C-alpha cells in the first residue's frame, strides 16, 4: 500500500558501490595498494548484488 515510501535497494547499493570505488581510487593514489585491493573486492561484491537485483526484475 505504501510501497512508494520504501527506498530502492538498487539505488542504495549503487551509492555504496560508487563510494567504495572512490575510496579505492584515493587509496591507490596514496600508494596503499593493500587497502585498494580490499576495497575493490568489497566493491565487486556490491556490484554482484546489484546484478542479482537487476536480473530478478
């Protein structure tokens, strides 16, 4: 009934994905490749969740 009040989970995941990519970029530029790798792994997991949501619809 009040479905329009619910947030779009895909949109929320997309924001989290972009934030992880930005943090990874800054880590890479600062020379912290270990953190960059960790953040990229997390970003890939979020991207996989986005793909799953896209395939469901």
